[in-house]
């Protein structure tokens, strides 16, 4: 993951997404559900426990082609056990 640039910004579902290139932006626009994090970007472990918790964009994992975020790396280790 790399930080996006304001030059490649795109609004989607009320959020501004920043991309590192026009190509990546175009790929997202064509299939946002293939790239957007699951659970609206909330922590996957928190959702599994019944709560909407914020997530750290550095604590991520792709499972079966879907992006999941976690609260932090410690929580991510617990989530990965399941």
C-alpha cells in the first residue's frame, strides 16, 4: 500500500479516495466493490464481535480477493486466528 495523491482523488460513497496513479483510480472507478474494504472500512474483528470500530489503514489483509482492515496489528493477529 502506498499513499495516494490529491491529483488522483475520487469521491465514492461519501469518502474521498486518493490513488497513486490514474490507472489505479480508473480500475477502482470501474469496480469499486473489488477494491473497497469490507464492512465500510471498519475493523473486521470488531464487526465479528458485533461492534463498529475504526481501523488502521496499515493493518490490512486481502482474503479471497477482499480487503479487510483491523483496529491495529495486535487485533489483526487475533482476527487472523479465526
